[in-house]
C-alpha cells in the first residue's frame, strides 16, 4: 500500500498507522514513516528564511559616531 507523501504530522501519523496495520512493529513503522517524510522534505526546494527584524546585509547600515 503506498504511503502518503509529505512531512506534516498528519501524514506521518497516517503512515505509521498503515505500516502497523501491515504488520510492522511499532518502532520500525515509526522509523520508516520518519525516513520517508525526511526524504520527501529533501526533494522540495526550500525558500530562504525571511526574518522580520533582521537587517539586509546588502543594504547600508547606519554609521554611529561613537563606534
């Protein structure tokens, strides 16, 4: 039976449930489900993280006379 693709908590839980139903031991089912979630997450191109209060290094920073 194919497992659900994705790394969300719901898809991992569903995959564990399917694997246990197929006869895998609980620990082995958890390891397989997390392994598949990690592999699917690696295939997705990740966007760079944008932080709200960070200064963009490309922009000029303000020069303080006392530094």
